[in-house]
């Protein structure tokens, strides 16, 4: 047993937090003589059973360590009584007999500290940036991956990479992925997320778009088991429209799944985070393009959104005409049934001849 000073215990605790390692803090809340502990004495227990600090002699040490390890495994705090004194049963207290011949008594409070879960945000849209900020505020460790990393420079994230190579993060344990591409490489990002070992993948999208992307994932060979880990839409419906509002709903979904994961750990053996109620209804098209785009405008034949031709990123040439779309999903939808949308486009003279 390492009898660290209070300062060194705090330093050790901070180091374990920075290293994302679990531990438990044990505090003496009652001590009856002739025990050598005192009220307020503390110890820290690591997952390998190493105890740092002082909570009394060797008689109670094994009991305390085992109780602390149980708290780490369950993620739940507990009160422990080690005593031979007669006491009424208390469902909130884990009672043990005092093995020491001196016959003292101890009561302890054990508080586990588990690493904050990691959320990996895919995408560099305004909503993605807002989601990174909000997720940090509610206690997640946030990483990001996107086609461009510059937008994340000032956010102080754990790690940011270019592209959607989720495996490059080498994240241990069940993690959460939030896909917020909103029309920019949706299928590539979602496929990368679902091919990872993440416990859950949350997708910011309308139900209609999510269904289309599920179909696309099946065509790309994603199994039904992995699709069961997809939560789309990503959070509770709050009638969101602005990026900040959409991000708030998505992060609410992350918080709900975090608690579900914690409960599954406490219940021991329950598969974590597979399936949940469908959540938010977002606007029908998630592109951030303005309906009142300046300059030459073109009406997307799929969703009816006005597109600035000069700034359009999603363009398709078909039948001697060029068609413009606000996002990947609209372009994919057109390609699946061009006849349906050609009639709409020609009726409104939407197509631009090539």
C-alpha cells in the first residue's frame, strides 16, 4: 500500500484522468476506535488493485480494494461498512464484518471515476463544428475527421484528421460516432463509421434521407448487424432549423446513448447501444445552401431548393443537360430514377443544356 500525501493523490488522480484511465476514490466517512483511519482519510484504487493513500490498517485493505474494483466495473458509487457492531440492515450500504482482532469499525464512500467517452464527429459543416463544442461542454472527449481540418483549429479537440479513416484514431472500448456531413460525402463517411467497431453511429439526417442512406449502405455490403448500430435521425425532435439547434438535438442523442452505455456496463453483459428509438426530424434537405442564392439560380428538381449555379458542388450531366443539386442525397435520388425527375425538370425548364 502506497501512503501518498493528499497532494500526490491529487496529482495521481489528474494523471489518470489525462491518460483516460479508470480509478476509484475511497473516503472514510466514519471511523470508530481502535481503527487507525480517520474521517476524511482518502485512498485511490487503480484497476489493477493498487491502492494509494491510507484508509486504515491491513485488516480492511482487501475488502476496500475489492469493493473499489466492483465500483470501477459497475461505474456506480457505493457505501461500505466494515464493522462487527450490530446494525439494522440498510439496502444502501454494503456490509462486511471487521476481520481485525482490535474490532474497530469503518464506513467508507467509494466514488469511481471512468474516462469520458470519446465521440468522433465526421464532417466539417457548421452543424458539425457546433456539435463539437456542445459535446465538449457536456463531458465528451471529442475527435473529428473531415475533408478539411482547418475549421477545427480553434476548438481544442482531442485529435483531428483529414479524411474518414476512423481506424486511424485507434480508439479503445465502445465509442460513439456522429456523422454530420449533411450532403458532403455522406455515403463515404457513413460507410467508414459503420465499418468501425463503434458502439453506435448517429446520423444527422431526416428520416427520408436516412432510409436512402441505409439502402446505399446495404449496396456497399454493410451487414444488418452493423446497420442496427445506426441511430438516425440522431437525437430527439426539437424542430431544429439552425446549425446550433440541429447540433443541440444531435448532442442530446449522444448524451442519451452515453447513459445507455453506462447502464449496460452496470448491468454487465447487456450488449451496448444497439438500436434505439428514432429521433429528430430535421428539415427535408440538410444542405446549408441558401434558398435565396445570389446570381444565376437553378431549382433542384428533387427537393425544389434554389441553387447558385456558380457555387454548385453537386452536378450531373444527363441526356445532354446539366443538373444541379444541393447535396449528395438529391443527386443520388435523381440517378436512381431520372425519368421521374426529368419530367419535373423539363416542365420547369430546370435543366441547362450542355
